[in-house]
């Protein structure tokens, strides 16, 4: 086998392994909507459901973090048995939502007292599965 054929074979195998492992496959995503605050509402909130992106099943006991320049220490939530989380009393500002052990990140902004719905779809499989 010539060098060119060997290189093409190795590159092709590597690409196929990456696709199968998810490196080039679907990426985590979040559907985020923000509603303005009602009268007299002060603290903002982000809530949603975390789901497996391949099966659409809700994920229990998943770590959800929210942080930003207006909240440098961040806040933490954990999904319940049906994948639901909520993080309350957020000041206005721009945030990063970090979901799961693979630390998928999504950005959103809140005005004073606004409510965000952030449903996240993440990959729960390791690249070796």
C-alpha cells in the first residue's frame, strides 16, 4: 500500500471514529426564552428542563450553574426526578448557563425581575460509548 492510500485510510478512520463518538455529531443546545418582569417583581429567575439530546428523556440529578459579571460567585441548581431545575433571585445582567458534567454552556440576558425558560438538551454519553 502506498503512503497516500495509508494516509487516506487513517484520516478516514479517524473521521468516522469522531462522528461515531460525537465529536462532529450533534452539539448540545438550549431553547431559551425570556419574559419581562411583572409589576413589583424584583429578582429574576431561570428555570427549565434538562434532557438527553439523543433520547429526549429528562435527566435527574444534573448540575446546573449560572454565573456572569453581575453574579461572579454564581448560583447552582440540581434537576429533580423529572429533569426540572430553577435558580431564583438573579440580578439583571448577562449570564452563562452551564449544564451537566460535559459543561455545555449557553448565554442569555435578564432584565430586572425577568423570567427565563432555558430547556437544555445535552449529550450524556461519553465519546467512547
